[in-house]
């Protein structure tokens, strides 16, 4: 048996290592992209929540300013406005 013959040398050598599966890499890349999208959506929802809260606060402040202006117009100088309910103001004189 001639181990120096090219056919015998090829048979005696270990098989070539197989490259890692591309399916595993593609799955990992897909999961990474999916996680990034979920994270990005979560970040956007936080920004939306903060934006809604700021808009609500601005609306409340504007309503309070309108209410104070209405009370000032309804009462004479030297009196203090006191709201009885959402639409009724009473002007109180200082004693």
C-alpha cells in the first residue's frame, strides 16, 4: 500500500471542517432586529406618554387662567371671587 499516492493521502486525511450553519446566524440576526424594533417602539410609547401628559398639563393651566379671568371680570375691585361650583362664582367682601 502506497500512502504517498494522492488517492491514499486524501483518504487518510481528516475530513474538512464544515462552516458554521448560516441558518443559526440568520436566526440570531433576525432576533436581534426584532428586539431592536420592539425596543424602538417602547421608546416611542414613552415619548407619546410624556407628550400627552405635557399637553394635558397645558390644557389644565389654560383652563385655570380662563377661570381666574372670568372671576376677575365678575367681581368688583376689593372683593374676592369664590367658586361655588364649576360655573358659579360668588364675590366675597373683606371684613
